[in-house]
C-alpha cells in the first residue's frame, strides 16, 4: 500500500498534465519583466480578483513579507490573530524584514472581529507604536481551515478605512474558501489592499505564490522581492504550472473538502477522540483525550503507512489534497475504525 500522506497540501507532486504544461511554457528573463508565462499568470490572477497587478514570488512567506514591508514603517505595528501564519510560521519576519511590532488578537479559530481590531488600534500618542496594518488569513490554517464570512471582513475594512490602516489578506488557501462558500473573488479584490495566494498548496503547483495589489504597490513590491533575493529568471516553467493549476485544479478543491468531511465523520466516532473541530475546507483538526499523546498516535498511524502531524500535545491535523484519492480516504477510514491506541 502506498503511503497516505495527510501531513500537508504542500506535498503534492505535479501531475503529468502539469509537467507537460511546464515543459511547454514560454520563458524569458523575469527580472527583466520578459517572461511571458509569468506575466500571463500575474495578469490572470489579478484580473480574477479585479486588482491592478500581480507579482510572482517563490513562496507564500515571501509574498506576505513583501506585503507587510509595503504597508508598514519600522516601529509601526501590525494587527493579526495569534494563530496567523505571518506571526507563527514566518520566522519572526515581521520584525526581521519590516522592523515592525505585532499586536495579537485572540479570534475564533483564527478569525477576528471588527471590534477586536478597533480595540487594538493604538491612540495617536508618541509613546505608542503606530498601528498601520491589519493582516487576515483565509482560510485560517491553524484555525483548521476555517473560513471568514464576507460581512465580517467588510466590517473590518470599515474600521481600517476609519483609522487609515492597510488591510492585507494571507490567502494561501483563498481558493479553498472561494470554492467552499461561492464568495466572489472580485469582492475580495475590493476589500483588500493586497492579497497573497499560494499555488503550491491545494492548487498543486510545485512552487510559487502571487501577491496582488495596486500597480503602484506591485512596482515597489518588485523592488522588495529583488532585495530579498526573490527575483527569478526563466520562472515561466513554474508559472506554467500555476497557469495549469488555475485552469484545472480549482473546481476539484471541492473533492478535498468532501474528503476532509468524510474523515471527520469517522474520527468523531472513535473512542479516543475527544473533539473534532468543525470542518469547513480541507483541514481536519482533532483532539485526543488527555491520556492519549498525539506524538504516539502519529507514530502508530505511521505503522499503517498513514502520515499526519501532531499540532499540539493532544492535537492532530489531517490535510486533504490532490494526491489523496477517494480510495485512500476509504482505506484510512477503515484503519482508523479498527485502531486501538494505548493510553500514555
Ligand atoms: C503555507 C502558508 C503560507 C506560505 O507558506 P510557504 O511555505 O512560504 O509558501 C502562508 N500562509 C498560510 C496560511 C499558509 O498556510
């Protein structure tokens, strides 16, 4: 039996169709702005969201960090949820790259409300860091793939406008949210000053993220990307994978969501599972009872050739993706149903 790998939606390999598209992609030197495939990818994504321009970046982390640099000055403050990727998983980049501090909010599975943002804005006082940027994440990774209601984002946008704050979206999995809710990409383009989108998560490309924003911001973003060492040359090979993903891998995200829902159903019936968090997209977070350790659960599943991550002492994460088939979901369900684990 092949490994069933629920660790992350970043582990997917390019499909034959995607590899063919990569091989055929037109290329040029993207640092000169001459790569037709990169230009096409940036254009297609920015048009979809009704935004002026896009910038192809090597990673989602770089796209977010460039956005934060664009919207802040050293000594200012970024407001975000305590679970957010920009704070938890970008190596302290907000301080390292932008010299900014962070105000953390405790939201509902990664999602914050307008009043929380309003309460976190510093007064205009020379003792205080100047609040300049709000970062939202949708879907929220550490929130278990939770999705924002558009109306909640609209309310946050109003607070940002009233207080002259910029609003950035870490949309690493924004397409999961769009497919799950049928929200309009144009609405997102209208609400955010910048959006980062990962091609290498659910969309199945090997590398790449795109940062969207105004033409003026993206011009500066291009300069920041170069400073960070993110200027790539014949990047069209990678952009070709992204273009292929936009054509072929968006609608199918619904399958990943259905798979996650299926797994959650099985997990809810297991005697050692205390709680399965609500499943909205392709991430399942669940907690074991306190006498069972997540680390040994992960080890035990590995013996059945199932891979997953412990995200806490008693918490496990399963992520579904392009390289998980319906048969593998069924296999995993059977294995889980027959599993007896030892208390530790
Ligand atoms: C994966 C991810 C990113 C970007 O990660 P990279 O590995 O740098 O591409 C950003 N935000 C969220 C929420 C993510 O899950």
